[in-house]
C-alpha cells in the first residue's frame, strides 16, 4: 500500500508546525483542551498511550470532530488497532515498529515512526514514508544531527520531539528539513489543571506568535 503523503494530516502539520503531545489522566479537561487549541489555531493533538485513558480520550475527541486526533507512544499492533478503532487519524511511534507501520498503511492512516539513526530512517523510507519522528531529539544530536542526516536523506522531513521547548523550538522550525515540532511543552494537562487552562492558553498563544 503506497503512502499518501498528501494526506490532510501532513498538510495541517506543515501549516501549524506544532504537534501537542498530551497525556490524559482526567477526561473532564478534554473540552478545555479543545477550546485552548482551537482558540490558538492549533487543530492537532497527539494523545499518548502513556495512560489507560488514552483510548477513551481519542474516542471522545474524535467524536467531537473539532480536532485532528492522533495516537502517540504507539508501540504495538494492538495499540495501533485500538487507536484507529477509536477514531485516531494518525499514529506516532517512539521507534520503527514494522507491524504498526504496515497496519497503518493498510488503513491509509499516516504514521510517524520514531527514528534516531540512518538505519531507522532508511527502514521508514523503505515503506515509502518521508516524514519521520526524530526522537529523542536532544539526546541524538538535535538540529545538528537533523542537518547532517538530511544530506543523504535529502527527501525526508523530520518531526523532532524530546528536549524541544519554548526556548529552542523556533530554531528547529527554521530548518527546511523540519516539518514541525512535537512535545508536551505545547499542551500540558498539569498546567491546565492549575487554573482551568488560563495559563496554558497564554503559553500556547505566545508559542504561536513566535512562529508568525
């Protein structure tokens, strides 16, 4: 199954440049999450399988239909199936997981496999994927590594996560090899809980302004 690199998820990520990584521990804040993202023109969210509420959160956000909802930290075929069955429109993995990639390609769901080495990137490219997650970006050389890897992998775009923060994310986005950045610094349930999202709203507004 060929990869549809013109899928709306890739187009939206290239436009928005921010992919919020969100770990749910309380489903009651999902409406606030939607409100914060939509007010700041960030209609994407990656709900991670780092909590047992991930599937339900993906389902509720998908049913709402206001955001492009993806699943993150997907390490197994079972998790990928659960995510897609609950409405996930894209899947992000921390590594190259062949069973997850092959399932997503069959379902025509964009998949962002986690890569850190030339071998990882080549493995993803052999599936026809030309947008990969680069993780953990800070540990594996950051922007210097991305620029070096983009020599041989000139046709690959990177989605770096891990060690990306409000201080360095613009530097990453200035690279022509980077489609966008991901991380919990963009959207944090813990911060939302502090004051029902007011502080988080301001933080995201500031991040978005830095891009524009």
